[in-house]
C-alpha cells in the first residue's frame, strides 16, 4: 500500500480561536501534521499550549465560542471543516473517536455502563439491541474488564478509576474507528494503572490497525509508544521528531526545559529545574517567538519575529532562532 493510501489525516495550517467578551483567544496558530494508518502521534505541551483544542478541532466538538478560522483538516482527502452536521455525526465515533481525560465526568452517572455502551453502538452502527449488547460485552472483555456482563448493569460510581477508563476505551473503540484520540487518558490514574492502560492501547492498536493521537503533558508517558512527537507551546508547534530525537537531541529551548523538569535515574540527587515565568496569555500573543518571555537564551530577533521550522536532523524539525544561529555559524544556511 502506498504512503498516500496510508494517509488518514492531514492537518494543514490549522488556526482555531475562541471569541470571548475579552477578545479573540488564538488557541491554535498554524498547526500542521499528517497521520498514517497504524501510527501513533504524540502531542505534548503544558496546560494552555493548544494540544486539546487541536484534538477537539479534529473531532469538531469545539465549544460554541470556538471556531476553526483558517486551515484545513482532511480525513482521507476530504476537508471536514466544510461538512454539515449530519456527515460530522457519522464521522464522530465511526471514523474518529476520543477518550477524554476524566472518565468520571465523561460517563453519565445516572445511566448504567451497559446502557451507555449500547447507546454508542446503536447510534453509529446498524446493530439491533441484542447485537449491541453482545458487542458491548465483547468490547469490555477486549479491554480487560472482569465479569463484563455484571459490569454492564453497574453505574460509573461503582467502578474504580482504572475500570472506568477501560470502559471509556471500550466505548471509543466499539465502532472500530480509524483514528483514536486519547486526551490525557492516564492523568487521573496511579502509575501502575497508567502502564496497564498504555499497554492496552498498544495491544488494541495492533489488533485493530488504527492510528492513535496521544495528547499529554507528560513526555515520559509517550516515550515508548509514539512514532512521532509534536511539542506545542502557545498554540504553535515548536518541535517535531521521533522519540529518540526529542529525548536525546532536543532542539527547542522549551523542549529542553520540559526534559530538565522530569525526574530521571541520572538526576535523583539533584534539584529539578522548573521552567521559569508563567504560561503565555493567548489574548496577548507576543510578536515573535511565543516562548521568548520565559527563555533564558532569548535574543533580540526572538522578540520581533516568529522563527520558521528548520531541519535539525533526520526526521527532526524545530522552530527556534537558536538553531538558525547554529546553522549560520556552521555555514549550513546563509543570510
């Protein structure tokens, strides 16, 4: 199969804004990436970086005040931003599904697990009630829920956090989507359950052949499971590359700051170095690089101009003036 046929999703120069009484909040500013069948893409960044809004834009489930103001989101070559609600309803669930970060607030507390799973199956497939019940039990079994038929009759509050997250994964996968978006799926879970959920997602990906977009603030969570990682800050992509490139050869000052703040076996006896300053105000974006006000190595040009993405290694690109400076000094680019 050619790479073109493998391409499921193309996000091209995406701009998403929220229009509030205080003004336009530019949550996503020119994000571009592709996603192939069976691949895993990690989107990393701190709160407010635009990673979840990018995911919600792909799903077209933005709040009433939110709108894609520029760019395209192409699913198998078709721009979904031009689709009507009927076509989008079919696309959500059947083609693309999402796991939200808090399963307790994602599941309706007044309906049983079985009712909610069956509802999703009946809505997006042509199965009858009996077939939907069997499919729901099958999916709960697939995601490792014990005694699935008994769980179908239980309410969300009767399950543990890890079990609720498994139910959410089952609900997202019950229609066998091409793309699964996981929006911080392990945030509310302890470390051992986190590892189980990530392993489960990888196993299901191999069985079903779907692509995954993993949205997280934790670089450690996605180190071993992503084919490509995108690092976002201030609604922009500041660095992209393979896990090895990002972890061992970070090329953006923000990525370096993220990695310095992660505890490892090598810095157990050292004080962690936090990123200074406060997150960017999206209502008042700087003229130049979004990370400039918090960057220790900021130069004059960083204040004035947004850097382009430069190739800094095989399958590794970064948008940082420090890289341009290094490339000039090495004679690889000319003024």
